[in-house]
C-alpha cells in the first residue's frame, strides 16, 4: 500500500513553539486554514482511498477540505495523535522542547523503555500508532492519507521504515502540511519514498 502521513496546518502553539499535545488542542491559525485548503491542490494527483485523522482539532480541521473535495469520510483514531508531552505539556522554553525531542528521537532509535517525563514510554506510544496503521492495512485500502503530527510522524517513521533512521528524522523536521510518503505494509516493512519535497527512494 501507499501511505501518506501529513502533518497538520499551523496553530498558535506552533508559532510560540509550545508543546501542545493534549486534547482537544489548538485550532488552526488563518495561515493554517490556508495551508489545509492548499493541501487539496497539492494532493490533487494522489489517489486517496481512505482518509484518517487524529482526534486533535488541528488534524481534523486540516483533513476537512480534503475530505470535502474527495467526498471521503474522515476516520478519527486516537492512536495517531501527537506524542504526549506529559509533564512538559504547554511548555515553550527551549530546555523543555529539547527534552521532548530528545526523548521521542530516542524512541525512534530503539530506546523505547525511556519514559517521557510524567508520560508514556516509547513502547506505549509506538504501539498505539502501530495499531492504527495495522488497522488501515487490514482494511484493504491501497492508497491512504493520514493527517497526524510532526513528532509522531517522524518518530514512527524512523522506528518502522527500513531506509530511514533516527538521525535522519532528527535532522529533518516537518513543516506544517508537509508529507512523508511510504510504501509497504506492517508485515514486509515500510520504505520511505519522499520526505517533504525530498525524494528518498
């Protein structure tokens, strides 16, 4: 199958670099809504059999224009939400942000027993994402778009893809509405073909 993982549009929390991971989360900014609308044209050449989004407001708001344009129902799944920040929730100081990123990148490198301060371990977080991806694969849909979150996409992809590692994910953050494209399935594994605008394989 072909899987497009799309980061949501811009939010006020993105602007101030706050770790906004709890439900319901911030809404999109006016720019974020423009980005969501522009996603429709950007993905116009992509076949989409099914559209999934996390329960956070920003993901559903990003998915809405695409769902309307394609006549698709948005399937909401908890497991593809942003990786929870625990005790660091809504912190915007550089020390907290760096600790969050260091922790999730450690998960993608295999240190899944490491807990987020006051939060999940990597094993717990990745298992929830895996569960949704396995559900998608079992559905029989061949071309699926998932509106998710920056840290979640980078961490899961680096942990599960055969040709991307944690160091690559750490060096290559995703901008709002950027996509990561993968081919494969949970049994044979995943290969990243595009990361943002960069062709990988």
